[in-house]
């Protein structure tokens, strides 16, 4: 038991301890009040001060960074940069990428991008080496020696050699191959001296021969075992071509369920081992449209980088504000070919009257863009052109009088007649705005002379068939002349023969004088002598009037923005737009100028 005294002692000790705790708690509260709560009000001001300085520091650093970037951009400029996909649209249909057969606008474009040639035209319209490192000719002008560049590879990794060149041209020579290039290679001997040297031996001198070396070379190791008669239809031509050009085949896609909506898209990819250096573009897509309207709509929707071969550029819109328009002269002529095998057009007075009834100045004025008038089968830039030896000028009254003298009298309906036959002619041409306009004006002009002209407009694919079989009375068409005056394929009688592979003598003109003149002119290397040899041709052409020269056409090329490296001046052929395609660039990025 705890006694009373002990309990009192413990109670007093507990009270003292309790008082001490209370005193210490009070002191703690007083100090907390003094040192924390009373100073808490000033803490917000301190934080505002700190935050202000932090923000000022951040702004200062940001300003320095922005100024540095601004100063660095001051020493930079937007520069063209490699990469990207180039999408070009043209009118036509894809049928064959093989350069031995590629003649249409689409086929020739694909062939030019996939295959290389011995020679090509550069952006200045000069003939330069492509696969060829050198081209030598002997003193007589009948032996040409080509040395190939080293290290050229096919797109499947195989080396390209002189054997491929020999195979290409010997295949062209085979009648069973049915290449449209065959007439240029008759009686030419092709021989490989070694892996890099090819010798072409001609039966006689041919000044224009180097211009025949601009077609693509095909791989022997892929086509050698195919019979010549089957070569035109093999899958190599349409789904798996292998060339040595700047772009390699990737794919072809076809859309549309009828000819009016059909569209082909050919995808190509840059060839890493291209002998002239990998193209700066990553990919090249070629889209083929049925007509110009579809092509123009696609361009306006922003689906295309460029459009080629339009008759006119679309009207500027916000979506095409940066559009670039290139109107490039062609070494070509738009002409009206009068087929001499037609009973009416076989009469020389009728042909001469049609020349005189054609007002080319009126036609050119209505085109809406400047072109050079054509008056001769040779261009004004050609060796042998003579301004005094051109076609008859416009003279409607003289045309009427000549027809009257030839027995063609005006009938009740205003159309001339002779022996019960009306002076009616069917004119075929391409269904483009340009040619439709020319044909319409021509129809009115000839009607004034008493001639009824029926105009037939055909899409390109149908017109090619018409050309092949010469199914027309008259033909409005553009022919490529190039920068050499050798027009043998258009006016020599051998080229009108139905057995000819291409029959480019569209007038079916047959003259021994012209044949001799063309043969002599193309066999002379001296320019003065060559010009003299063409005089009989020009005189006879004027007198016989197998065609009517109108104008030198242009090639219209439009791009959505600037295409760096695209340098058009003059084209021999529209595919010459690709002369320096390896340098084209469509991307931009900042780069230092120092």
C-alpha cells in the first residue's frame, strides 16, 4: 500500500511537470506566431520578386536564342534540295516502253526515262554523248566508230557492253521485228570491236547518221532468246523493262472501266548506279490521261507536279498561283498532207489551189501564242533552206481561178463539182483544242474557194492507226524534223510504199527528181555542197504541192512550282525535256551561303 504522503508527493510532481509542458507549449506558440505567421504575409512579396527575375531571365535567354537564329537565317538562303517524287501528266495511253517501238507521247517518255542512248540532245539542242564517250567518222563519212563510257550497268546489275549495242541495231534491222526505226538502218553493218567499241559501216556517206543514234539501247541478255516476230508483245515491254537510264521501272497501275475514264500511272524509281550519277529526284511518276480536260483538272487539284503537251495553260487560280509556264519551240512543222493517191488530190491544180486558199497568217494569229510560220519542207534554221523557194502564198482569187480552169465549177450549194463529183475532202487530225481550231479555220477558208472539207477528230491512239494505214484524204499533223535537214523519211518515194514499216511519207509523194535530190543531199558532209543538192527537191516540192506548211509548233510545259535544273530552250522532240532530268529538284531547304 502507498501511504498518503507518497501520493501527495507524486501529485505535486505531476502538477509541476504539467505546468512545465503548458509553459513550453505556450512558448512554442508564441515563437511560431512571431517567427512564422507574422512573416508569412511577406512571403508572397518575396516569391513575386523571385518569379519576376526568373521570368526576366527566361525572356533574356529566349531573346538571345531568337536573335541567334535570326542572325543565322540572315546568313542562310533557301536552296534546292534532293529528294521527293515528281509526278508528270500527259495525254495518251501507255502501250510499250521498249525504245524499238515507243512512238507515242507516253511510250516515248517512259522509254526516255528508263533507257539510255548512244547520243542525245542536250538542253541547248546540241547532239552530245549519252552512253557514247566518243564518236569518230572517217574521211568518207561512211564509217562511224563509237566508244562507250566505262562502268555502265543495266538496272539488273549486269554490265552494258558493245554487244548490247550491236544486238539493238541488228534487231531493228530485222523485218520480223517490225520496228518503226527499221528504214534508217537498211544496209548498215554493225560490229563490236571490243566490249566498249562499236563500228557502224554505211553503204555510202550519210551526214545525218549521228542523229539516228538517239534511240534507247536494249539488253541482249534479256531479249536475245526471243524471236524477232514476238518481240513487240513480250512482257518486257509493258511490265518489266530493264534499261540503263536514270530511272528504273517500278510498277504500272491502270484505273477506269472504259476508254474515256482510263488512266495509267507508271511508277519509276531513281537508279542508284546510273552512270551519269544518281538522279536528285527519288521517284518519277508518269500519269497518262485520256484527254486534256482530265489532265487539266488533275493539275488544278494539285495532284501533279507538271503537265506536258497541253494546248493552253489553265487560267490562274489560288491553287495554281505559283504555276510556271514554259512555251518551248519545237524543231518540227505542223502541216496539211495531201494524199496524192486520192483521185481529187492527184490533180496538181487542185493541190496548188488549196495551198493558195490557205491563209496561214490568219491561222497563226488565232492560236493565241507566238509561233514561227513555216513555208517549206525545211526549217529556216536548216542547211539548204532558201526563202525564195517556198510554197505559194495566200491568194484566194488565184485559187478560185485555178480550180475553175481545171474544170471544177461552183454548184448550187457553193461546193465545186466536176463530172458529177463534188470537190469534197476528209481531213483527219488529233482531237486537241489546237488542231480542232486549225481545222475549223481551214474548213472556212477552203469553203470560200468552193471546197467542202469534212473534219474528223481522233484521239491519239485512234489517229496512230489512221496514220499506219493512211486512211485519210488529207492529214493535219505535226512532224519532227530535228536540227538536220535530212527529211528523207517524209518525202522519199520508198517511204510511201505499203511495205514500208512506218510509211511516214504521208502525202504518198512520188518523184524521181525528189528522190535523187534527197539521196544526194544526205550523202554530202560539206554544208555548201549539201545545200546545193537540196535545190531540186525544194523546187519540185513547191511546184507539186504535196503538202501545206503551216507553222512550227511549240511544246507547252507547266509546273506547279519552280523545278530547279529544268532548262528548256528548244526541243527536237518533246522527250528532250528530260535531257537533264538527273538534275531536277523540287524540294527546298535552308543552307548557309558562306
